[in-house]
C-alpha cells in the first residue's frame, strides 16, 4: 500500500481552499479538516456567551473559558467529510454567518486560542492521510507536511465567490459588505503577531483566479499524486 502523506493548504479567505481540499481528501480517501471552522466555532461560543459582540471584545473571558469549549470535527458519512460540533451541537451552518466572519479574525489572533486548536489539529493529523486547510497549516501546524499549497486569487474574485455562496444560502447581504469583510480579514490575518498568514518557503503557490473547479482539482490532484509517488 502507498504511504499516506500530509497535505497543507493555506491562503486568504475565500480562495476556494476548502472546496479543493474536500475534493482531494475524498479522491485519496484522506481525512479533511477545515481548521478555520474550529476558529469559527470558538468565536460562536464567545458570541453566544456575549464575550464578543459588535461593541465588546472580552479576550480574558474567552481565555478563561477555553478549557470548557468543546470543539470537535465529526465525520459525516453522507457528505464524505467532517462537520464542526460545538458542545455536541452541529454548528456548520451558524459558523458561516457574516456576524461570525466579522469577529473570527480577532478571536483567531488570541495566542491561547491558537495553542489549544493547533494541538487538536496536530492530533488529528498525526497518522498522516490528512488534508487540512487554513492559514498556518504549512508553517505552524504541520511544518513538515509533504505537500504545501498556498492558494491565491484576486480580492474581487474571492468576494464575488463568497457573495454568491451566501446569497445562494439565502443570506440578506450586499456585495459591498462581503468585499469589505474579505479585505478586513485579509488585513487582520496577515498582520497579526502570532502565526500570521504567510507563505511557507517550500509551498507551491497556486493562483486559481482563472481556473474553473475541475481544472483546479486536476492540477492539485496531480501535485498530490506526484508527491505520493515520490515518498513511495
Ligand atoms: O478559512 P476561514 O475563512 O473559515 O477562517 C476563518 C478565520 O479563522 C480566518 O479569518 C482566519 C482564521 N484562521 C486562522 O487564523 N488559522 C487557521 N489555520 C484557519 C483560520
């Protein structure tokens, strides 16, 4: 049997990381982990407990509650990938709301939050055979990942994709609001002190601005298969 590898996919928000990561994991029979969803789940917890709102950001309360926040990824057989649970409740839908997106970068900048989630992520990937997407997967979570991909696409293209996604889900939202959020998150994610979004030196840069989903999938799959071949 072929050796399993670890695939890290990083990049700005809405670059299509999770779409391709899911496809690749399914094709290879690997586990897919959406690390951003875990940061979103902690953010949702903080919002529900009123530690975080438009006018309030109680970092200390979040840190104090960390030991009691249960974030898990449970495999959904029908979908073929894992979904995020917060205290045993499936929160996949809620964590994608714009209200959560507007707060998550601040929560993800808290070092204590990162420490707890990175440990869970490393545990999930310890047996390899994992495709994980996020911001610091190739730099911090799995610095020894066999294949690192850094996805990019223009800001406008990413905002359009996100807008379409949210509209299709029935959200009342304008394109301008989505564009503003994408830009804000880019800025916060790239400039925070702890584990900012940066391209790992050994990552393959992958601009998908002009690729459709099939082309993107084929290209990333080829990179993965070549790597699997190379490690034997
Ligand atoms: O991938 P996403 O947009 O769902 O991620 C949500 C937020 O979480 C994003 O603004 C940055 C943060 N994040 C992070 O800091 N580190 C990760 N590994 C994944 C996400």
